[in-house]
């Protein structure tokens, strides 16, 4: 006659492999309670700070961790156990519960419907965040789909934006046989967003420079440069935005400070030289070429006149 299973036997508890979580959790919870280890799996702190009680709590915590780990599949242990859960029965039990209770049919259906209803509204940054979040949930609850199918699904939601769609396709798929995955698509979307933001910032900077300088000349192959308008010939340049016409020193010499007043003196001297030169040229017109020649020294401020000399001397 076979022996009755007792509380000391754990072989009748199935190995948790991801498909039998409901049965495993019920039987493991019963076994932990029968051994007096249920409290350490459902309470964060020991009930008493008494040294003896604290020591008993630690011993129960170690036994609970050993019991739970002994009934886990190797792949489950790798995905569940870390530096915290290997020493804390409460953390280990909670992590197993969160992982496998989220993989029920209801949660899978809710997550998949959320993905199907996701639409691209034109905000690239928000779309990338939502896609990343839902893809993480899909992987967490165990929905298994080929990577290229998920990548095509992401692309299908942005096909209404032709420029964005073409950029992703042209930069990511060099050949018809290329394989893609969701992360590649999201990376290309992030790249397009960075280029778009850089172009927008450059346009803002260009407009600001136009407003500050008053003029800005740009071409597609030339870096922008500023045009500076100046006043000259004793006339005010109407394009000059640095001062008004009534304050222009070129037009109103009397408004210029002391160093600028020297222009008036130089201008009068230039007029005197010009008048003398005009009289000299007038005399030359009334004189034959053999009896009169004129030499102008452009490197000095005076003019030289030679009379009764040969032009070839």
C-alpha cells in the first residue's frame, strides 16, 4: 500500500515551467503554510524585534527560499532569481506571482488590443514612447510573434506620413532580403526626430539673426553672412538701421564729434585743390601740346606744371 504524502514530502509539487503556474502556486502555498513558512512569504518584516524571534524568522526565510527554488525549472530560476530574491522569500514569491499572473488570457488580450488600437497622430516622440512601452508589455506577458511582423506593424501605423515612412524604409532596408526588427524601426524614427528638431532649431536661429541684423543673405550652398549698410558721399543710406537720417554724420557734419570735424577741413582743402586743377586744365586747352605739358603726381597732394617744355623731355 503506497504511503500517504506528508508535509515533509515535496515531490508531489510540480516543477514550475510557466504553463502550470495555477496548480504550482496552490500546492506550494499549502506546503509553505503546513511547514509554518507562509508568513515569511507574505510579510515584509518579522513580527517581533526580539533576538530569538528574529533568528527564527531568518531561519524560516532561508527554508522558504530553498523550498521554492527546489520546485522551479532552470529557465525560470535564471529569469527570476537575483541578488535580492535569493535571500528574501517575500521578494521571491512576489516576483513569481507578478511574472506569471500577468500572463493569463485576460492580460494578454488587453495588451494586444492596446497595441492594435495604437495610432500615429503625428507626434513622433510620443509614438516612440508608446511603442516601446507596449512592446515591453508584450514580451513580458509571453506573446510570441516574429520580429519582422512587429516591425511591419510599426511601419504600417506611420504610412500616412510619407516623408517619415520613406526615410525609415530607405535608410533601413538596403535590399529586398533584409530582415528588420522593431528596435531598428524605433531607432530610425528617433534619428528622423533628431534631424527634424535640428532643422527647426536652425530655422529659429536664422530668423533671429534676420531680426537682429536687419538683413541676411542665404543660399543653399553658402553659409549665411550679414550685409552691413554704410553711409558715404555725404548722403544717408536709407537701409542703414543703426541711426536715423537726421543723426547721420555723413549728411550732417556738424553733429559729428571733434575727431570727425576734421572731415570738414579736409573736404574744403579738397575743393580748393579741385578748383586749381580745373583752372590749370582750362589753360591747357588753350595751349598747344608742344609748348605746354602737365604732370600730375598722384602720390602727393600738389600738382606740378611745366611750361615751354617738350612733352618728350
